[in-house]
């Protein structure tokens, strides 16, 4: 029987995906400000919409000063397909102003400073820290939280608790890659509804697997 250790589980997911691609918030740029903006756009938004909206927003406001200058109404219109567009527009405008006044126009590379920005929670901060600044970070979204609990890696109620438990299970070298692998795995196989257990490389040992009907 194959190993069912955290490391082995992650590798089996990775092998099943073959080509997981690039995280949606990083498809337009690998620079800190565009990634931060795209990550905010991605919240409660499908990847396909994140790609389209990020492209449009970053074309008009690719940096801090352009985001400060763009008209709020125009920004809301660009963000509208992503949902919560008024809230996200307000956050982006405020973040840009704070970055200009308090951080010399740059996205800070510390967790505490990122969390001080309007609307930036641990998920967004961890993504930026890990993917942009190379600091080992586990970004826990709905996919990571769901899959970790389904597989019995953790038994948690909140993403924050899941993050802490996963930090104890995985070596730091694997932290940053966990989100992207589990997100793609959750989109393609271990879906929220009607997971494809018959296609899952972990179904032989998964405690939550759905048994096929006779």
C-alpha cells in the first residue's frame, strides 16, 4: 500500500495534476503590487474571472501611483465582474495610498505590515509572502481547508487553525507549494460537491471517499 504521509500525499496530488499551471493571481505579473491586487480580485472569484479582471485592472493601474490616480467609478466598473467590486475598489485605493505614504510606494515584505493593509487577511498575506518574497508560507483557502480535513491531515474548524496544523505536518520547504497544488486538485478532482473519488489517486486510503454505487 502506498505511503499516506503528508509528503507522499502532496506528491501524489502533484503527479495526478501533471501540469498544475501558474496561480491565477500571478499570470499577469510576478511583481509584488500586481500580485497583491490580483489576489484581492481573486477573493470569492473564479480563476477565469480573476484572469480577465486582473488583466483589465492592471492595464489601467499597473502600479501604486496609477492606482491612486484612477477614478474610483472607473475602477469599480473594471472590477464589477469579480463581485464585491465596490468593496474591492475601496480596498485597492486605500492600500495604494497607504503604500505611497507609509512604505515608499512598495509592498512590504513582512506579514505584520501586510496584515495592516485594508482588507488583507492571512490568506492574501501568506500568498504574497510565499509567492513573491519567497518566505515559506501556507496560504489556506477553501480548497486547502476542505481537502486537508477530508484526508484526515487535520481536524479543524477554521482556515487559521488549518494553517497552524499544516505547518507542523510539512517541512518549510513545502509550505508555499501546498496552496497551488491543493487548489488545482480541489478544482479538478476533490471538488466541493460530487468529488471525483473514482479518479483520485488518494481514494484507496482517504477516510472521506465516496463509495461507488452498486
